[in-house]
C-alpha cells in the first residue's frame, strides 16, 4: 500500500491542480498539447486588441475630431494603461486566483468594453456631429465631450482592464504547462515562448489587414464588432483545453515576501553573527545552461526528489554573494529574537528577493525600446497617411503598415526556433544556445537602427512635399509608403527578439511564487514605453516652443512638424539606453544556472 501511495505521489505535479481543483497528474495534465490551446487563444486575443489599437488614431481624428497630437496621446495612454494593468493580472494570478480563472474573467471584461465601443460607433447620436476642418458650410470641428466622451473612455478603459488581465495571465499559464525540472521541458517551454510571439503576430496580421480594411471601408461598427466576436470566441477555445491544463496553486502575495526581507534588512545590524550553515554557498552562472545534466537520466519521481533535496540544501546554505547587504535578513532573527515570528527569513526567500532586484535594471533598459515601438501606432501611421499608399489598383490603409514587421516575425520565428537555436546550441554547447540577454540586446541595437532610418525617411518625405509644393495640400504626396516600411521592418525585428526574450527571461528567472507577476513586467515595459513616448512629446514641445518658436511636434499638418529631429533624439536616447543595458547584462548571473558549492 505504501509503495502504491508513493507511486501515485510521484505521478502528481506538486503545487498544481486541474480546473476542478483536483491534483494534477503527469501524463494527463500539462505538455505542448495543453499549451497549444493557449497559442490559438493568443491569435484571437491579439486580433481583438490590435484590430482597434492599430487604427485607433484614425478613428479619434476622423470621428471624435481630435488633433493628431491629441489622438497620438490618447492612443499611447490607452495602450500604456492596458499593458500596465498586466501587473494587476499577474499579481492576482500569483496571489489569489489561478491563471485559468483570471483569463476567463478578463476576457468577459474586455468583451463588455468592446460592446460599449461597438454600440457607440453604430449609433449616430452617440457620436460627435459631422463637421469640416476647412472653411465651408459645415460647422467647425470640436473634440468629443460630455457624456459621449465618457462613453468612449468607459469602453476604451474597460477594454484596457480586460487586456491587462489577459496579458498578465495567458503567457504564464501556457509556460506553466512544461516541466522545468527536465531539459526537454525547458526546451519545449522556450519553443512555446517563440511560438507565442508567432501567434501574437498571426492575430496582428489579420488585425492590420482584414480588420483595418473593414474599419476604413465598411465602418467602425463592423471593426469593433470583429474584435467583440474574436474575444468572445476565445473563451470556448480556451475552455476546450480545461481537461489538459495544470494550474499553479496560488501561494499568497509575493509582495509580502519582498517587504518582509527588505524590512528585516533595515532592522538588522551591520556585521552581526553569521547564521549556521553547512558551509555551502549558493552560486550563479553567467549563462542559463540548466541547473544539472543528471535530469536527462532521471525518472519523474527521481527528478522531484532531486529538486526537493536541492531546495533543502539551499535553505541550509549560505546566501549568494550578489547583493550581499540583503544577507543580513537571514541574521535578523538572531539579532532581533523578539521579532522572530514575523521577520524570520529563509535563505531561499532572500535569494528570491535578490532575483527581483537584479532583473529590474534589465526591465528598465527595455522601456526605451518600447517607446520607439509606440511610434508605430502614432506618428508612423500619420506619416503614411500623407503618402501614396497605392499598390497597383489596391489602396492600402495607413494603419495596415504593421503588416511588414508582422509578416517578418511570422517568417522568422519558426526559422529562429528550428534552425538558428539548434545551430547555436551545437556551437556553444549550452542548453539555450542564445541566452535571453543576448536576444534582448539584439533587439535594442535594432531599435537604434530603426530610429536612425525613420529620421532619414522623414527628411526625404518632407523634401518631396516641399519640392512638389504640397506642404499644405491634403492630397497624397508623390512618394510611396513603402519608404516607411523600413522603420517598421527594423522595429518589428527588434520586437521579435526582445519580447520573446523578455517573456522567457522573466518567467524562468523569477521565483515560482511570483512568475505571473514577473512575466507581466514584459508588458509593463511596453506600458511605460508608451507613457514615456507621450512624456517625450510634451517635453520636446515644451523645450522647443520657447522664445516664440513653433514646437517641433505642432503645426497645421504633419508636413510642418520637425518629426525627423524628434526621431534623432530617440536614436540618441536609445544608444545611451543600450550602454546602460550592457553595463547590467555583463554583470548579471542567471538564477536557473545556479548551483550549490560546498
């Protein structure tokens, strides 16, 4: 009987349950089949989000009568809020609910927001009255206001709340389906993240082609309707995999552990008595090569025994030497015995907090990249709207320009996973082949190139406008919109390298109790990038508008903006940001490569 019970225990996934809160078992729950449902859902989810976000600036200018700069700021604030709310979704997934629950609830919240936007778009008296921006018989344009504005923003930010919950739960839900204690599971998880970005791009491709065409040619009520149907369909698709999912059991607020360790450090005296240990020291390595090769040859039950033994050894070992000031938290219980119950910190808890602090500089270094990406949905769309968007007899909507980077990602992602990574593994002899930080660094370099290219293309576009005498003409300039495709191509490539690298980096490095929250940092970086873009526009206009001069990013039309100067500023800031990234990346030691040295 004891042997049978041990066998059943070995078949269970420790810390995981199925959708009915029963213990998840090996062979039945988890794996690539379960994760494949997440990948299909991501196509629908990103289609629902980007079908509107990619063209929203046009909607706000044409139907809500906002100026180009007002439209750009509103879009960046909306997208920034959506991505920042991923932190809330990640926190709730780690602390109180499963990622399964958070996704279902968030999808219905986004559905309600999109219903509001659809109703407003198809009801004329809920929209601002028609107007004309030129002198004529029609009344002058006034931006949407009052109850109509309240309805617009209620729909937008309910959608943002739902998107945030989905972004904070869906990637980590898929990644949790793989066994991190086996090399095969870690490699499959890496493949999942690559194909997650691939599926994200597939949804984006449909959004910026079919959905945008519908919005421009059939009306925005149909565009919002497509998003509404897509997010509604994602729920039964996601639920279809319920019997296969393994869901991580919430372990309480990860912020409590962080606060406890930091408070213990603050109360502990410098120097104090050393904690008792077995003479072992937790060490880390500069590349994520996997913690041990023995797992290639172990059965599932033996792997769990190894993991449990390693965890026990870690609690008896001395803390690592990185961020040594935090090691005082382990001694706090000896120096402050009266507070032992509340501030007692294990070595593992201290190491968890160290990881959080060490990934923060990497997180901060990606914000500038996402500030560059924000231009794809704002000024770049406005640039394309002034150019010749005809391809033969077909007129391409400006908001469909992201088709270039999206198509490139769709083509490159499988090549990267099935050709480049295996080749790199053979050359380097490591499990990863190309480390997470190398991927992120490549993306940062590509963003620098993209901003330089964007500045050069804008100079050419304005020269064409001046030479043709069309600076004040609303007609398309005699220059093809394919020139804008170059900056889209470089920024799209940067997004592929950085987003997949960030998602996997934060998930694999984070302590198990805060993985959803850590993975959400990838989306929070996008949010802060969009907010930073809005702030930079305001700062640049304020600084350049002094002394009676016209601000760089203001004027009767985009042809009177000094957008090329703004792009050069972004290029310089991106270069400085890359140097900041290099400083921390060179010094970073990977958690999942850590071993215990005796």
